[in-house]
C-alpha cells in the first residue's frame, strides 16, 4: 500500500504552516503529531478524546522527542489551557470528527488559547474523490465536512482572518482489494458487515499498473487570530 507517495500533504503543510520555534497545539492528534513538524517546534501539546490513541502516541514517541511533546486526553470543545498559550493550533483531519453541535465551540476555544496573531491551520477532506464514499460507509462524514465550512465562514472576520487556502488531491494505491479493506478497517473502523459494499465501490475505482487507486480531495486553510 502506498499513501500519498508524492508527499503532497507534507508539501502543503510545510508551505502554509509556520512551525519553527513555535508552541503548538495539535487538536485531535490521534496516535501522534507528525514527527517532521515536532522537530521544527519549540513545544507540542497533542490532545485527543481517545485514551487508547493517546497511549499509543505516548508509546510511539521517540526518546529524543519526549522533552518536546506532551500527549494528553482532551477534547477540542473543552480546552484545558490558559488564554493565549499557543502560537499555532492544528486540526489535522480532526475538526469534522467533532460533533456538529460542538464544532463552532471548538473553533472559539482554539481562538481563546491562541496568542493574538497566532495561526490556526486546518486540514480537512473535501467532497471530491472516492475516499469519502468509503468513509461514509462506516460513519457519517459528508454532513460534518459541510458543517465545518459553514462554521469557518461564520468565524472569519470575527475571530480569525483567512490568510490562505488551497485544495489538493491525496492518492492511495493498493495492491489488492483485500489490502484496501484491511486499511479501511484499521483507519476508519470499517465493520466486517460492510465488506460487500466496499467491494462494490472498489470495482469502480481506477487501476494504475495493477494497483487500485483511491483519491481523496483535501483542503488546507491558514487563518490568523485577530
């Protein structure tokens, strides 16, 4: 399996994000903050509501980074930090996973803990590409993604100014249908009962040199706290 072999996501994050010597909050860090970002920062605090994922993040953290990074259980809508603590806040594929009714609160909380002029970097799926059709099988994805854009439009001009945004495509290559299903089970909690539905979708995906290609539309936004 090859995920984003062209490194498009990495290039976009490095282009829009200002991480050097910054104190960073990673909201919804999952099993860990991207290591290539940690090395640039002054300090990283990663939070996630999953006890299991936070433990995994802690266990996987190399010894040479442990003084720089703190992982703790927490939620975006209830940030347990003082006002104006962080230089940069990151939502990497996580904002749409917050309950729709709490997405606006999470953005406001992020504004509160960001220093004036601090950067909010958001990476989110778009509705383009096949990947979102697969994730929709295991959990609602389309409506939360739509709501994120609505919320951000409401907050721009009040709490944040939009600095820049770009859309791009991430490509996933799988050697077989079985490999794709195993990946979706691991990454998107795909239930066994949905295998037949996934197989039907896989039949319609492009083949590139005997590999199955699944494309995912993505959007990255850089905002500044006003």
